[in-house]
């Protein structure tokens, strides 16, 4: 039997965590059967993290009082000693989102409390699906909270395409529903909150690029001097997907022309054949052909071979800079062809391209052997 990685993500929910949850619940609810609850620990070994969260959630359902509001109060009370935090609380938010949809007022209040200890961004999403208007009103109030975790929750929990979270088709169809939350948070003192605003807008840009660009341009026009730097930061981060695609409106919003006056010369890669673990080295020069300074965004695109013999393009950020009139700039870059969990490599011909201000300028083909 292979040795288990002691740093495996799934171990964030372990026997020790289950035991701690049982101890804290029993402290506020002495009738709680810790022995029965701990039985779930013996079922965790083959499960990944989300499977473990669900298993603990279901065991809580069996052992806690069957009246949901009583169970809810017990869970919230068990956090007051401060010993439960982080991923140990994910089964709690899962419990609420699964069994609390019929009591949205009490459930949302509990999630608000829990998000200060462990994000409830996943837990709020079923409420946004089933009680959209009521939940949006609640989150709009949360956006005015003095607590940055609660303010951030209002934005992050309502993102249309939150990674790991349930997709919110209602906001993919009509993103205007969440814009009032973002309006309240766009100048937030907390970078933690503003980062969520930018990521939320990046989600919207994938389905409504024009709305995203218009919103950010309006924020730029309306921003007070003391907020201008914050809005510029949000703009660059929120438009990252559109910038990689070379969207002219997004490029204009960050002060970059989609028709730069320059050329690429001396483009080369160090060899034509690579193996996993190698580093692909590229180099080229950018020559300005303009009498004025230009803003330049350089990316590179790798077309990875897929299992079916087709290729899939992936854009990587490289450099953003100002290029003086008639100046030359040499760029050298290495791309590590390393194993990562989010990419499966396949043998065959690949391609790399240099993209400048959204325009593909140079390319080279190369072969990967897996």
C-alpha cells in the first residue's frame, strides 16, 4: 500500500478534527453522542476533501437534534470558545446550505457568523439560487459591515463563477443583480475585499465583457483622487482575462493601444525537442516604431497537445511596460514544463506564440515527449 502524503489536502478533515468538533459540540450540548459521531472517522480514509466534508455533515445530521433550528444554534454556539476554525468549520457551512434552505433568515445569520471564522462563500450559494432576492438584500447589508471578512463574503459568495462553488446561472444571465454590492465595496480600505471585487468582475467579464469594461471606465471617471489608485488596481485585475484575449475595450481601459507601432525581431527558442521537466527558453526584441512613448503588454501563448490530437491554447502573462520612442527592449523568458495537477501533458507537436497588446506577432513549433 502506498504511503499517504502527510500534507495531503484531504487531511484538513481528519480523525483529530472530527474528535475536536465532537468535543466542542458536547461542551455546549452535553447530550451530544460523541462516540456515535466519531464513528464517521473510520470512513474518511478513501475520501478526498469534499467527500470527507460531506461525510461529516451527514454524521452531524444523524447525531444532532433533528429540529434544524436547534441543531443550527448548537453548531454556532460550539464555535464560541474559538477552538474550531478554518477547514474544521466547512462541514458546518455544508450542513447549513443543505438543510437550512427553508429557514433562510436564521441560516444566513449563522453563515454570517461563521464566515468570520471560515469563509461561507460556498454555503451562501444555494440561498442565492433558491431565495435570490432575499439573499441579495442580506448580502447588500453585509457589504456595509465593519468586519472585512463579512464585507468580502458579500462579494465572493455572489461571484457568478466562483472556483469550487456552485455556478450561479441567475447572475451569469443577469450580472446587474450583484453590481450594487460591488459598488459599495470598490473603494474598500481592505485589499482582501477589493481583490474579491476584482475577481467578481473578472467572472462577469467572461459572459458580459462590454458591461465589465463600461463599469470599470465609469468607476475610473467617477473616482475621487484618493481612490484612483485602488480603482486602477481593480481594473487591471478584473480585466486580466479580457486582456489575455486582446479585447480592445479592456486594453483601452488600462491605457494600452490595440494597434501598437512596434515590431518583434530575433525571436527564438533554445531547441525544438523537450521532455517533461525541461525549461523552454525564449528570447526576442521589441522595437518601437513610434515617435511617442507606448504602453506595451506582452504575453506568450502555448498551444498544448490534447489527448484527441487537437491543441488547446493557454495564455501566460509575461511583462507590462512603457516603451520609449524608437527604443529597443530585449526579453528573455523560461517556461518550466513541470508536472502540475491542473494539466495533463501529451506527446506531440506544440506551438508557442508571442502576443503583444493582444496581437499575435511571432510563433515557433516544438515537440514534447512525455
